[in-house]
């Protein structure tokens, strides 16, 4: 006896569609946490950066001193703006050992939050349904993450604050809260305020007001708690001493192997340093080349962003035009009713009906004369229709006439390009700053590796870029090889540029206009006429 398998019901199919990604997410998260724990046990904590935090906290909140002027015995300078000083208050009474443990615990918790929140949000627009599984694993295998754990950095906290703004934009909630999230995310790295361009081309006034209010409150709080002269010292000792060829006194060289910015990559060839053998001693040439490279990145990013963002602008124009036409039609109808006068409309209609009846009776015996009149009326109607068709009309490109309407995926790509551009044009972008590019890396993983229907070569190219970015060559490659190999030291910067190129190409293809079949036919008809 053969039994025929019963087809799945609609409820069972829907439940399977939901449970599949959920199981994948929990499996990926569980494996990622195990991998995170295993690698974390193998790293050695370093107090280089947390010593800077602890010293600045002690000087501000215990001694009431300006944290920016260098003193004997200082190793690295405190470079964060005074708006970041409130972050140091909770650690002002901790020893280095206690602070190291606190920062490690905090960063581990924040890593799990990144795996859940950022991956979960980006997976909402994942056509493959695989990002929930592979996203957490990609984060757990990311080398820059462990440098943040090792040095006790604050970049994961800043990433999640910035993600509050990113998340609001991709969900279409461009209110005051989105601007406030962005301001908070720039508390220690003010140059990331450039992410505000992602709200273009016409940012909502509430978003701008929210950002300005939150930023003003942060500045006010810093003026209240920071010792007198801190803002002036920060500007003179940190900002004014930073250029395209040098960093503030006491800082690492701009040509250090762990500087992944454009300035760092070029400086290793032309600026004297202890990390590389330069090809020429010419800092002025390095500054000119770096400035040119920065202008190219800014210009190319602006062109791609405008091509994408203009879709929203065109949609708004079309919507406004349609609303204007509706109002004009309504006003015309009201004017006609007003001209007819109260009570005359019905009587006029009755008179017209009587006349029509009389005309019909007369027409029954009119013969050819009536037919001639009807033909004349038909010709007049045809002439009116032809005149109406020939009259030029103002047209707009609607949202449905673009190759892809602007949506959450486009916001992901736009903000990814801006964040990568900010990373590249900054004078100093260390390897541990790469965690601020995790959203862009996850977007590339989603759209160029996991998405269905991609060519194998496309998947390979994107996978290769992700693999290079995930490597921490600072620790994996012996120092003598790393220092003596200029191409090797340039590899990470090249990988960041490749990340930008792949995502820019993706956004460029999505944002091109297309002509529908009706539009093409109308265009051919007009030109043919």
C-alpha cells in the first residue's frame, strides 16, 4: 500500500518560513558567542589606552586639571574632545586593573548587542535569509573587534549610538530622536557628524533640531564639568597640531602600520618614520597627494549619494505636483458652481433637458441636416482631443520609475559609503576603528556574498575583501616582515577602498532611472508625431 504525502497547509508553511530564520539566528548567535569566548581567552589585555582614560579621568574629576597639556611621564595624549569627558566620570575612582576588567566585560556585552541588534535590523532586508546565521559569525571572526577588547576601547559603544541614528533612517523615522542618536554617537569622534548627510537631500527639520539640541546639551555639559581652558587646550594641542602628515606630539606616527587611512598609506612612502623604508623624504608631496586623494573620495562619494538621494527628491516633487493638480481641479469645480448661482443649477438642467427633448423630436424629421450637425460636433470633439494631446505637459519621475525605489537597503548603502569615506579621509584611522565599519561590512556580506543570483566572481571578490578586512595583520605577521613590506602595510587601506568601491557600484546600479513600457511607448508616439 502506498501512502500519498499530504501537502503542507498554509499555516504550516508560514510557521516554517518564520521558524527557519529564527533557528538560523539562534544557531549563528550561539556559535558566535562560543567563538568569541574562545578567542577572547587567547588575547592579552594591554593597558596602553585605558591608562590614557584613567589619567584623564583623574586629572579632570579628582585634581580638577586640564587633561590636554602633556606632562612628564605621559605616553599617549588624550585626544577626545571635551564632550567625551562625561564618559570618564564613572571610571575616575578605578585602578588600571579594575578598569581593564570593567572595559573587557562591557565590550563583551556590547559585542553581543551588536550581533543581535545590528544583524537583526539588516537581516530584515536580506533576500537570502542567511545573514542571521552568518552575520554574528562574521563579527566574532573580525580581528578589529579583538583589538577593542584588548585595549579597552570605546568604539563599540559609539557604534551602537550611531546605529540608533542609522536604524531610524532605514525605518523612515527621521524625527528628533534620530538626530539625538547621531549627536551622542559623535561625542568622542566629532568627524562622524558627516553621517548626517545620509538624511539628505532634504533632511527633516525635526531631525536637525534634535541633533542640534542634543549636541548643544553635550557641549553645555562639557563646559560645566571640564576645567577652565579645556576647550582651548584641546584645539591648540590636538586639533591644531594634526595635519595630513603628522599627529599630535606623543601620538603614534601617522605612518604607523596600524593607520589604515589614506594619509597613513601615503605617509609610509614619503614621510620619515621608524616603521617603513620611505622612497623619498618629501612630506609636502605626501600632503598634496593625500589632499588630492581625499578630494577624489569626497567627490565620488557625493556623486553616488546624489544619484541615489535624488529619487526621494523626485518623488516629493511628483507628489506635490499631483496634490496641486487635485487642488486646482477642486477650485475649478467650486468656481463653476459659484458662477451658476444658487438654485439655478437645477432649473438650468431642466431647461436643458426640455431643449434636448425638443431637439430630438425635431431631429426625427430633419434627415440629413441632423446627421451633418452630428458630424460637425464629432469633428469638433476630435479637434479638442488632438489639441489636448498636443499640449505640452510637465512630467516628473515617480518613485516607481526608478530601477529601485529608495528604501532601507539604499539607506544602508548610503550610510555605509559615508562611514567608509570618513574612515579614509581621517588623518588617523587605526585598525581597531574598523569596528565602526561593521555595518558596511555586514551590508556587503548580505548584498554581495549571500544574496541569491550573484555571479561566482562577484561573490569571490566580495569574500576576498571581507577576509582581508577581518585579518589583524598587526599581530598575525611578524614585526620585521610587517615593517619592511610597504605593499603589505598598504593592504588594509586597499581593502577599505575596495569595500567602498563594491558598495558604491551596488548603490549606483540600484539608483539608475528606468523607463516603463508605457513611458517608452509615449515617447515613441510623441517623437513619431
